[in-house]
């Protein structure tokens, strides 16, 4: 995998690449190379990949390439690029796996064929002629059979991995001064496919406000988390960044919590089915994420130990990595099932048309949504009021779960109730975080206790030291959470009353 940082410009047939030596001071260009190739783009019939900003491409000289959007900052687009080996007849299974959340169960096949004449120009800087960017000048023909149905010219500036963004600014200034035109950063295949490829993706987060209906608010809430789930699916599959598992688990938890909050407004059978499937997925994700959290805590707390414990800490962390990899393989296996694809389809459908009960269709959210806060709040209030200094770890964990549900409910209503709902949600998050830190310490202590049982005396001793640090953290959060609860329970914060 590599990250590409690029900007695209349009150019007329008469455009000539300007003298780039003036761009950014000590920049020079190397002699250009000319390539000719044909690119075959694959997508679903309704162009799901293109509409999400992704692509699946085959070139005889390169094999298969999947590009996934990461971010856009002005004219510069950052995308992940993943290469796969394979012949032209069929996209490799690993490539399809990477875009599974976007295409789901739809068939993928050729949708566009482009012939390109490319002139490359390397941009170098310094006495060592370090490459800082590459300019590609492409003359593109869109083919239907042997017939050319469209032609366009595209100039693309792409930074090397370690180049500063100021280099891009200088290059773009020079290219525009030379006659190229800035344009929307559309991939070639999108330009070739036209309006259908620029249509919105199959999940869109709608704008809502105080005058919106119940259905619109529910739809927006489900859409936000569904987009998060779909766009982080590939990050989980690649497995380099643990944030993928984190964000996907957050999306799954939010969806379950929001469905429960909105349960009085939804078709009960549909609600129960979708929520149960989210529970299954959340369990698979949780097995990996819990180990990631545990590893983060252990690495941080290991810094507090003497250097003599370094080898023993490494042994503990190695065991954790083995267990984490096993859990990750189980998660990937679950994500490659028809059950997972069916869940994604159900969420996409829900984000477009949630099953709101007929009597609530068209009802104003400002009137109806305040009532949905009452249930989560009462459950949290009664539970926290019953706790005391001797409450068990399990009871505090339950308080955390209820605080999280209250927070998610308030955040879902921010577009309707504005700042008061946001203020309440922040206080609920503060309570959730302190109780979450308590639970993380409890889980880490339990895991360390298990590891010490079958370890050498030295490793067991180090595990005990780490457990002692975690025990201190647990007691600190036990002392801290009542203040966070007192802050949240103030009557003036209850925006729904």
C-alpha cells in the first residue's frame, strides 16, 4: 500500500509544459518519458465504487490496482493505492475483498476502457537531485470497442512520499501560469463515465434541523454511523492501522445504541433483527479492539518500570500480539461471510428509509424526539444513584454502558436541539470516559493475572508490577467518577424537559 498525494488539472491540446525550474526555487526537471497503455476499470452496474470515490483498475503492465479515498484538501487529493497481481479476465479475490463494503453483493465487471499516452516529467531538487514530485501529462481516449467516444487531456502533479506540501503549491502555480486549469479532482474513470459516476454514493447523510421530521432525524443518525462503518471496512482488512477496528466498532456500537433509543419509533421486528446482527458484529470487533486497548495501556505503563523489566515486558506483549492476530483472523473470517454483507445491505437500506412506525411518519422531531431521551436518562439516573463506594466493577461497567447510550442519544439530537444537547452530550461523554478508563484497568488486570499463571517467575513478577499500576489507575477512576456524575445530573442540563 502507498499513499498518493496528487492534484489534477485540465489542459487544451496546445498546452506545453512550462519551465518548472522557476517553481519553488531550486527545482529542476529530468527528461520526460512517453508511455502508452490501456486501463480497464471495473465497477458495479450502478457504479458504486466511482460514486464513493474509489476505483478498481487493470493495466497489463501493472496488474490490478485499488484506489481508496482518504481526504481532500483544496486541489490536493490523498488516496490509498493497493496493488494486486492477476490476469485481465477477473479481478483478484483480494482486490474485491478490499472494496467489499462498497460493492457488497453486487457483481463487478468492466465499465470503462481508456487508452492513455502519458508523458512523465520528474521534478528534482538539490545537488543530489532528490525526486520531490512527478508531472504526468496524459492524453486520454475513452473507447467503446474500437471506437473513440471521448478525448480529454489531464495534467497531474503527484508529490513523493517525503516532499513538502509547499512543493505542490509551487508546481500548481507554474502549471496554471503555463495555461493549465484547476478543476474538480475527478479521477479519469469518473470523467469518462459522466454524470452517473458523479451521483451521490448509496449512503448520504442528510441535513436536518429543528423543523425536521422524526424519519429525517432517524435517517441522519443511522446514515452517519453507516458511512463510518463502510469507509473503515477496508482499513480493518488491510490491518496496518488499528484505528480501523476502533472506528468500525464505534460505528457498530452507535448503531445498536441509536436503534435502542429510537425503538419506540421503529418497527419492532425490523429493529430487533438489525440490532441483533449488529451485536454479532460488535462482538467480533470487540475481541480485537479490547486487545488493542490493552496493548496501548501496557506499553504506556511499561515505561514506568525499570529497564531490568524490559525483556519480561516484551514477553508479555508478544503473547498479546499472538492473541490479537488470532482475534483479527477471526474477525476477517466473519467479514467475508454472506451474513456480514447482508448486514451492510440492511444498514444501507436503513440509512435511506428507516422503518419508522406509520403513526410517527411526518411527525415533527422537536415534539417527538425529546421523549426518546427520557428512557435512557432514567435508566442511567436510577443506576448511578444506587451506586456507592463499595459498588462492584461490574456495576460500574454497567453505568458506563448506560452513560454511553445517553451520550449517543443526545448527540443524535444535536441537529434538532442545538447547543443544549451538545452541552449535555459533552458531560455524558466525560462520565463515560472516566468509567471507561475504570473498565479498561479492570480488563487489563484480569488479563495480566491470566498471563502470570503460566509464566516464568520473572515474567510473572513483571506482570504483577504492571497489574499494580493498573490497580492504582482503577482506584483513581473509582474516586473520580462521582464528580462526573454530579456534573451531568444537574437539572439545567436536561434539554428535553
